[in-house]
């Protein structure tokens, strides 16, 4: 308890992101609009980068899921399953999924929580063998009314077209309860402080112009004890595998983009953006700089992708 008390002032300092500070950050972003950054291997201003990335995702939105299957041979589905199992949400969890436009993480979250809720109900019934049929019926009716046990997932994306595709997909697959869609910028989230239990961002943070601001915002909107989880393409350490991966990335993926989505340039950028993203240890340090504790990462498929995790304590 004494250690927790000693940490409290630092938590308050790290976690406080009031309106005045956000206004100041907005002013800084305005001044920094002409700051040089990168768009793939091109040098552009921050404002140009934001506009170009918006154009990329407007262009690829309708074919985004098909291209993910084609580029990764469907393995991205396994990576996302691992992310949600690592999260291990329980009924009542409030999740913010940033850059989650087409809903892949949100739908997995809902499925996972539904299964957890069903297991809870089954355990409850086994522990009450003497319940009457009426009491059993009432328990199942409660489950039907609250299959997620008050869990909610908010999908936040900066691109309207990606959100449009996600909403259409949710309607087609029958997801509605416990799911909402918000247009918003990862660098300046439209949510209150200390609101969410978990923050996820899958294959999105490398497309954020100011990653440091996005991480600060993730910290701000998480509750104390909340968890940050990021699934992202990363860096392969094995030199032979790395060369093969480069060959596939630069020679095959843009061709797939042209054939399937009619868009070579967007997928050329996506490949280049992966190479420009910080290595695992460097990104870990960035997460720690944003105020997170117990930061670690798990490499998948030899580091082709990595899951970074951290906690707001």
C-alpha cells in the first residue's frame, strides 16, 4: 500500500491530459503542420502525410479485408485471434479499438465475451443443481437479454470509408449489441479521461503521423489498471528470412494490390510504411515514454508481426 501511495503523484502527472493540455497539443500540431516526416520512403510534411494516408484508406477500404487475406495468406486472422486471447476480456469489459474500421478486432471481442458469458452461466447452473425449472429459465432469459454482460466495444477510426465498410460488415454478420462506431483521430481521441478498460490498435499505429501523441492519448483514455495492446508489422531478425520477406513484400504485394484492388501505389506505401516503423525494442521504449508500465512484446512468425502490451498503473 505504501508503494502504491508513493506512485500516486506520478500516476496523476502521467495520466492527466486535461482540456488545456489537449488545446496546447492542438496548437503545436498546427505549428508543426509543415514539419518534415515520411510517407513510406517519401519525405513530406505532416499535413501532407495525413492527407495521403486518408486517400490510401479511402481507396482500399472496399477491398481491405480481401487484400489482408491475400497478402498474409489468411494468417492475419490467427494474429488477431492471438491478440484477443492475450487480452482475455471478461463480461463487463469496455474496449476501445482504434483504427479498427472494418471491425475485425471488435467482432472477435464480442465473440470471445459471449463465450465467456455462456461459460459463466453454465458454471452458475452446475453450482445450483437444485434450481427449479423456472429459475433455470430465468437465468437463460437473463443471458439472452445481456449476452455480453454489459461489455462494450467502441470502434474509432479516422477514415469514413473504413467505418462505412465496418458498419456494413457488422450488419451482414449480425453484430449490433455492445458495438458502436466513432469517427475520430488517434492523436486526439474524442473520449473522456480514464474511460476504457482496454485499448487496442491492430495494424494501424504505423499509419499515425504522430505516434507519440497517439500513445499519450491511449494512456489518457484508459482507466488506472487499463491495458494497451498493439498488433503491428515489425522487424524480422533472421537475415535470410528478412531477405525473403523483403522480396515478397516489394515484388508481390504491390502486384496483388493492382490485381485485386486496382491500386499499386497504396500497397507500395503500406509495404514501405512497415519498413519505416520502429523495431520492437524502440517501440517498446516509446510506449514506456508515454507512461505505461510492465511493457513487453511477443513476436509472431519470427517478428513479421509483434504484439506490444503495457498497463496504466
